C-alpha cells in the first residue's frame, strides 16, 4: 500500500467524504505502525493529522484528540514547525468540540504564534477564526468579532475564498448573538453563495443552521424549518453526527416555541430526551448541558 497517493486523496476528500477516507487512513495507519520508526515518521504524522480531522467531523472527539497530539509530537521530532502549528490548531479544534474552552484557547494561541513566526498568513487567518469561535462560545462576542474581522481582512487580501466564507458565516453567527439579525442574515447568505460555488457541502450545514436560527428569531417559522431540514439532511448524509445533533437541538427549539405553527411541547421534550442520549454518547459536554437546561425549562412548563 503506497502512502503518498492515499494521503494526497485524503487531503482532498476528507471534508466531503470523511467516512470513506477514515477507513482508508485507518488501514494505512496499521501498515505504517509495522514499519521501522525512522522510515515512516512523516507519513505517520500526516496520517494522524488527517485522521484527527476526519474523526472530528464524525464526532469521535477523544480519538481525534489523541491523533492530533501524537501528530504534533512526531512533527516536533522532525523539526517541522509548520506541522506542529497545524497540529496545535487540530488539538484546539478537538478541545473546542469537547467543550474544553480554556485548553482550546491555549492550543489555538500556540498555533497562531507559530504561524505568525512562519509568515503563514493563511494559517494566521484560520487560527484567528478558531480563537473567535471560542470567544463566541464563551459569550465574549465583541472579542469574537474582533478576531473574525482581522481574519476576514487577511483572507480577502490573500484571495482565499474558503476562509472568507467561513469567516463571513462566523461573523453572521456573532452578529446574531449581538442582536444584529439583518447584518447576520446578509453575512450568512454571502457565505452560502461562496460555499455553493466551491462545492463545500460540509460547510453549508453550518450556514443553514445559522440561517435557520436567524429566521426563527425573526418569527419566519417556515423558513427556519426549511433551513434546519436542509442542514439535518446534509449532515446525516455526510455522517456529521455532531452537526446533525446541533441541528436537531435547534429544531426542538422551534417545536417548543408557542408562537410557531409547529408548536408541540411533548414532541420537543421527546426530541430533547433522545438527543441527550446522542450528546452523551458523543461525549459533547457543552451540548449535553444545553439540552439539560432546555429540558428543565420545558418540563417545568409541562408541569
């Protein structure tokens, strides 16, 4: 089994077909671990790096975290600072998904510092976006917006449409949290256009979730339901377990809204009870906590 073509294919396809690529990378990993260490350290580091991305997309966060940390150690042993910086960001992403925001910030800032020293402006934009996402979850929205705007400026300067679209979507979510719904809708719509042009189906799931949340906040219930259904259908087809769970949480909120034509308190409670099991199975503590809070509120309303 030749490692180079498998790694090249995985780097291209891991975001669009994570299930298939994880299977190939897992087989490659088993083979590489049987070879003498010195021969395969770089290929092993790259395999673990890509596996950590795939496992994050699939919701297997603890395995992904182990992969990213081993990848970082291997890159450090090779003296590959760019590889170490990438592994720092991957480690931060896994901590972020697990709801461990402080270690996520530490990892992201380490990656940001290394990328700035390397003059890696594209990587710098990505790291700033990741730090902004942590601030978003910590409800430090002005700090998040500052990071996103800096990232957006760098991305546009580089002509990097992927990072531009990601940052537009993140800025949209932040503006939604700040109550600027019209601005949020325009930003997310612009992000969706770019992702559609690039054929980035995974990224579109997050945009549809944000557009659904904006529509719900604007009392456009039909539009909200349609956006959530698009997100859930895509997430399920792509095997994105966390993204699908998040979408179901938003949909439960729509069912629990007394002003919504889809209002059904018993259905909302049942959905959240099922979803809590999913969040526990995925070991996503932040989502589980949000579900428990919402369940407590709805059970109280139900008496």
